[in-house]
C-alpha cells in the first residue's frame, strides 16, 4: 500500500473518530440554583442527582450555586447557564425590559415548568411590636442576597411601602440571616421561598418568632393591582414553632427555565424523566416544597413563552393548548 493510500485511510479514520465523538457527545447543562439554605439550590441538586438524569446518554447536568433569581435570569439569557430556577415575575419583567434600572430584554429565557409557589415571609420577634412593614423604619433587616429574587422582591415591596430607604439593610442569605437574627444583630429578616424554610425553623429554635401579615400591607397599598403576577396565599398555623396562627402573605411562581439554544430534545427528555411517578417522588423526597409538582400543574403560573421542547411535552400531556 503506497503512502497516498495510507494518507487517505488515515484522513478517513480521523474524520470517523471526530464524527463518532460529536455524535455521542453529551450536551452540557449547567443548572443554576441559588444560595445555601434556599430551595432554588435544592431544585438544581435534586435534578442533577436523579439517577435516570445521571444515566442519560444525551446530556450531563451540573448544578451551579448562584445568588438567585435575578442572576439566574441574566446568566440563562447569555447561555452561561443552560437552565435555571427563576421567579415567573422576573421572567416576565426581564422579557419586557421592566427590571429595575435595567431596560434590557431577556428574551432567550424560556419556560420549562412550574415548580412551586414562592411566598414572601417576614420574620420578627414575637415581642417586637412589628405588625406591618411600615413598623420596620429604623430597624436592621435581612433583605436576601444581592442579586437574588428575594432581594429584588424585597426592594420592590418595601419601596412600594415607602420603607426601603428607611431601614438598615443587610444583604445576606437565609441561613446567615437566621443566625444574625438569633444573635440579636437583626430585628427582622425577609425570605421569598417555600415553607417550611429551614432558616425560619432555625430562628424559631432560639427565639419566639412572629410572621408579619404581608397580605394586609399588600391589599391596603394597592400592591396587587400594580403587580398582578403576585397571588395571595396563607402560611398555615404551626408551620413554624410559636406561629400558631394563619399568616396571610403573597407569592410568585418559581419556574424551571432554559436558554432558547438548549436542544428541544434535551428539554423534552428531561421533562419525560422528571415528570414520572418515580421522578416526582424523588423531587418530593428532597423537599416537601415540591409536593404540588405534577403533570396537571406543569404549565401553571407561566405568562411567558415556553421552550419548544417543553411546549411539545405539555401539549402531549394534554395540559397545554
């Protein structure tokens, strides 16, 4: 065999190897969660460790911690994260260029599924006399991590109530806030996450706590009329030690989202694995927060476009027209 034939055969072998590697290459999915102590990170971790997801030939999921909803929105839009957990309100505001001090339109972030409702919670000491957000004036308040959905929604609501610039703001994660609250370094701390929250449980072990009636403030101030993607809900009595009463509040929907360039087949396959009896049982084992995840609730709370892979999945399931 002459050199020419050897070169041709070598070239064909290289092409074949390259094609084989590309054909079997897994699509990398960086899944943005949130800070330690928050449910966002539980979502990302839970999906990453689920065995059928780990065994999938088409993709590899890597959970990534983050500051939360707003950071996830921006990183998913640029493709630094292929999937993330983001509040429905931020997807809506971002898509329409309505984020605070940010007119950019984040149009590459598409909805995959509803995960759970995220209620606002404001924790104070039972003997503090704080009955309304307006009573926080001059107080030290944990307002969530900078860049998180908790922080953004706290700023939104507190500005609406006229107190954002009248409090001593401390930007920190939930667990850090609970610890600072326990050490009397904070008078109150805000959360925007599902209940029961581990951070509030921690705070209630060392303090007699109370939850502020945020629904009353929202109603009286016209908050619902201005921001209609928020919905009323009640945190049931005895969710936390010492809070033996129903606590009315409001919530946003927490969504699983994907960058528009993620393969429709990958999105469809991931939904097909998670939204089975076994997949949903796995999610609920990770945290009771996911107890309402189901085929029926999959498209709930979504007011922005679906990813094509998700649209195909939900339409096949008969829950999306």
